[in-house]
C-alpha cells in the first residue's frame, strides 16, 4: 500500500473490483475534530472504517458541482457517539454515509 503525506489510511471495499483498497482521511481534519472537542466526529472514524469496509450500497456520480466522480458509501454502523464521546446504539431507521472524492480522500 502506498503512503500519502498528511493523511491516515483506512482500508475499505473497492466497488470496482470487489477487493479492497486504501482510502485516506486528512490528518488536519482529524486534528480539527479533536481540537474542537467534537468527540462524536472524532470517534465516528470507527464507523467510517466499518461502513467503507462493508457498505450496504455504493453510489458513484454525485449530482454536485465538482463531485461528479465522487462516491457515497452507505451502510449500518454498529454504534454512534454522543457529543461527549459516549458510545450509543445507532439511530433507528438511519444509515451512516461516507463521501469519498475521486482521489480516494474521505471528505465527509
């Protein structure tokens, strides 16, 4: 697997081959969540890894300017986190989504 400066990698499903591939989260984004005390977003990286590893569905071609080649991984996370970082059950009837740019960087 290749290194990408300033990023941390997460292995997930490659929807083209059915195998696995590396996706990237910018370290600045991770630090931003942590510094602001957004524990629910910081800890949500566990759910990101879970959903990109075993999504229920993957969409490509978002109808948004500049994101036509982006992907959206959607699935059920096993849990979520409160604003204070406490583990909670997932919200009933809701899915967890992860947006990935065409360069394999997770942006939301």
